[in-house]
C-alpha cells in the first residue's frame, strides 16, 4: 500500500526506516531468546521448557534476515520507486498549465 500510493522521498525513507527498525527488533528478540535458553540451561542443567525458545529464536532470526534483505533491496532500488520529475500534473479543472496559447498567456500576465 505504501509503495503503491506514496512515491515521494519522505514516504519511502520512512518506510525503509521502519523496515530496518523491525529487522533490528527481531534480531534483538533472537538474542533475548538465545540468552534466555542458555541462562536457563546453565542454571538448572536441565532444559525445562523444551524447544519453545529454540523455535522462537529461529523464527526471529529468519524474520530479521528477511526484513533486512528487503530493506537492502529497497535501498538499492529506491530511485526506481521515487517519482521522476516529468510533466506538470493536471490541475483540478482538467487543464494542464503551460498548454495554453502563448498569445493568451502573454495577455494574462499579471492577472490572478
């Protein structure tokens, strides 16, 4: 939705920053799950919770890698997403500024 609707540099930059922040958050979740798993194993010597932390850590690192690669691809191709400077867009009444007769434009100079 964001990439289809908003093509200005502010929206693309905000979206790219959000994707990078989510990637870092999932990487931190990976570190937390791994740390919790090793701390629990070192304190008891027994793995009480089974494989829950392992699967959550695996999910978090996969999600982090996917988001990070998407952010890298987005950063590499952001010039293709941004609006290209081109002809002036139509105004609200359907006319394109600059398409009028030069004689009429010269006569309208100074008029609001």
